[in-house]
C-alpha cells in the first residue's frame, strides 16, 4: 500500500521513526541513500520469513525481495584460500533473508508491503507514532588498534618488499580497531554516524545478535536487467572547510600520479573480473578517475560495466567478481593470500558486500567499509580501515589515510 507523506514533522523524522520501529525485529536491513538513489531514498526489509545461507537456496525463493550480505571470507568457497585469523564479531559468510515487511520511501511516497498478515495501515500508524528514544551511551567508547603505528609501518614495508619481488603489484591492507565488554545503543549510534557521514550507501542492519552501522561511499556491483556496473574506489583526500582549499585538495587528488596509478590497477582487476561473465566485447570503462566529494573525504571513483547473458545467475556473478577489487589487489588471488598472511584479524563482514535483490533478480550491493560492527551477545565492537599499498606509497601517509577514514567512526564512538 502506498501512502503520501507531506513535508511535515513526520517526514523530517522518518528515519528516526524507522529506527525506533527496528527495535521490534531481530532481522532487518535499512538501506539509506541519503537522497542519491534514483530508485529510493530509503529501502528496508524487516523480519525474517525465510533464511538463505547458501547460494543454492537463492533459487528456492523466486520473485521475492531478499536482503543481506556476503562476508569477505566467502572467498574461500570460490578459490583455494583460507581464513585463519581471529574473528571478534563471529559473523556468517552468507546472511540473506526474505523479509516479512518491506518499506520504501521515495520523495513523498511511502510504500509498505507486508507478508506478515499485518495491516499496512497499522504499520504506517506505528511508524507515525514511533519516536526514537535518545538516551545516549553512558561513556565514551575507545577502541584499541590491532596494530601500533610502528607495527603498521613495518607491515607496509614488508608488503612493499613483496611488490618489489614481483609477488603482487598492489594490495589493500587493513587494520582493525576493537573493544570488548561494550553495551551499545545501535540505533542512536547509526543516527549519529549518518549525520556525520551522510554516505550514498548508508545502512543499518541487524542479523540476530549482530548489528552493522554503515556509512559506505562505495558501490560494489549493480545489476539492472542484463547490465552490470561496478564502481571501485581508490584514492582519498581530506575535506577542508575553506572552499578554495577544499577545491585544491580535490584537484590534487585528481592529478596525483600515485592515486591514479592505484585506481587504474583496480579498474584493470574489475575489467578482468567482469570479462569472465560478460558478453564478448561489452566490457567498458564508463568513467576513469572521477572525483566525488563526501562529508568527510574526497574519493576517486571509476566505473566499469558490461552486458551478461540472461542465463547468468547470482552465483556466476559473485564467483567472477567477489570480493571487491578495491579491497583485494592485483593480481587478485595472490593479493588475497598475502592479505591473509599479513593482516592480524579476520575481516568477516568487513569488506564484504551488502544490499538487496529485487523480485526481478536485479540487485545493488555496496562494499562494507566505514562501518561499525557490534555483537550484542558477546558485547564486542569493531571497525576496520585500510588503504592500497603500491611500490611508490609512503607508509606514514598510508597510516594517515587510515586515520582519516576512521575519523567519523571514532567521533561517533568516543562522543
């Protein structure tokens, strides 16, 4: 059922109402485009009607919405790889579900579809009455880095040595920040994170005991009909409150030889990934070295697309393209092997992908980065940040880039 929302107090506080409504569900995904999507402002699935934990289960639920994520370590099912590092959050490799309730907002039109036997009008009234209770966390939450600065630089020098030996050309190296014995109020935390970051792939999710508060700027892959598009990010610069200085930072990012070199390497990996499933001659670089501005940072984003056969299914696409090129390296499999050797935490959900699959089998997945993960049962919280390492990179600057990417999450947790 569709409802028209007039520009009154309810529309302005709709996200808060949705967050309050989410407290009554153990499984949900809220995708918030912050007004950047042509399809929706907010798209959400609540309640788990059916659980999907394996690829061969997806075809059992045709013509239905599905919401969820693929964790980074799903790589081990596609290639001869392994994950031996410690996972503090204990997330599954695949977590998708068919929702009981679907809510979407675009402009002033709110649409509610219930498979729960519950009246759409009752759900609408619940949303109108729900006001997020903001009690706040009782103390600043300070997370511990998994590596000291000295350890981080030592790791980067080691990776640069592997590059000089010819093992790889580029690798995405990440470090984790974590804390234990933490009791969070995830709804409030997400609202603060979204206020600070306002990313195009903002998200708030719950899968049983695991919450994710996301502010991702990066699309992994989108399918519309027989067309795929992937938009890897490589290249980061800080923002500046001064307009002239900010424009200069943006221009410097666009022309920086190191950043362009990193970006083009990942574009090549993306082209290669798509070519494994594309119709012959359809792989195309639609944009190279585009620089886009977000609240916290400028990012260099490129776009690669292709056409696929109608018989190419989700598993084919993921097998060819997953994990995201921007979060692995070149060559991809060797980079993932060295990532496992050099990082000291299991990525789990981090650097996996999250999104929705429509009844027409179209989908849009974003890369799970700039995101806070929380296990409500074990009271552990984690986020990770990383950057691309090449032979020309400066370890000190890579460390500073990681701190820049962590800033919004740090602000939210530490207050």
